[in-house]
C-alpha cells in the first residue's frame, strides 16, 4: 500500500510576491529559490512554498485561488520563548499565543501570526 511520507511543497497565492518573500526570508529564515522561467519559491528543510501571483496563477492551480487563504503550521527550532522574542525583535505582531494546540504528532505550543 502506498502512503504519504512528507510534504514536498505547498502553493501560496499572493498579491505581492516581493512582500511575501521579505516576510518568509527575513522573519522566518527561509531561502528564496528561483527556478524554471523565473518562478519563485521559499525553501526550508526538505520542503518549499511555491508562489503564484493572484490573477496570474500557473496551471494547474486551485479551483478558486485566493490570496491569504492558506494556513500553515511550521515547526521551528528553539523554544517558544526564543521564537516570541525573535518575532518581537523583528516587529512582527503575534495574533495569538503562545497557546496549546494539537499538531500532527500530538500536543504542541503554537504562536499565530500573519505574513
């Protein structure tokens, strides 16, 4: 039987790719990857976030792509306290948290923010 091993990539539909790139590289430490005919993605670990520009999405695409509609849960290195301090140092507003939630592997502490 075939089963899923891990996430390879997700596609984010965005209004302003440069703003998105700044957030994910400067705040979350992801790497910008340019591939194909100038396509852009954000790489971290063994995964990446491919970027589609709203109104100019590539095929195939989501049935009704909408900027800002994806929720991502990303596991970070370090402690929650270190994450909160780093976000505060970078001027990033925390929407909610730290709070206890349930992730793919069980209980976890979460911090919610918006890109």
